[in-house]
């Protein structure tokens, strides 16, 4: 349900994210999301082919512990079609990688990776696979 606010970052009605570690990354560096080996499947590839996206959202007052992702987001990566028959993200893909723009102002952000499957015309059955990470962007920023 795309109108459910929990779809933003798997918030799931938690009161705080205080127990989540924050990755420090320099603006201009690359970070990625992948499927862990401890998931229900032994395969660590992205199972369904489809589009994918990467977004950042700055936490107000750099407070990631209570930020629910209800602020502004901006797209930093889009995975689309590779050719007439294939998506860039497919069953051979192990990671969705995102380069943090060099001009990203220093601060604490939610990084959201999402991949969609089931884009059937006439049906409302699209499946969303998404997750968020806490990151702190360091560097000169500038814009």
C-alpha cells in the first residue's frame, strides 16, 4: 500500500532508531544495498527484475534517532531498462550501488534503496523491495 507511511523506510511504528548504527561516508563515494547471506534464500542476487532507485533525505537537526523519513527526498540513482528485453536490475545483480553526490551538504541522512517488481498494466500488484540506512555524509558539500 503506497499510502502507508511505513513504506518510507520500514519504520514499522518504532518509536526510535537510536539502536541503529550510522555509516560515515564521504560525498562522492559509492555505497550499496545487497541481499545478505542469512536471508531465507541461499541466493544473494536480486531475485526479481525491475526498476530501482536510490534516494537521500536529510534528518532535521541531524536527528536520525527519531526521523521517520517524512521530510523531503531527492533521487541520487535510477536503474531502468538496459535494452528492449532486460532491466538493469535482474537476477544477475548482487547490489544496488549509489554514489553520494559530491555536492551533498555534510549531515545525517536516510539512504533509501528500492526495487520494484510486478509492473503489470491494469493490475495494482506492484511489489516494493526497499530498505533504508543511516548515513552521515562528510566532506565539503557545497550545494
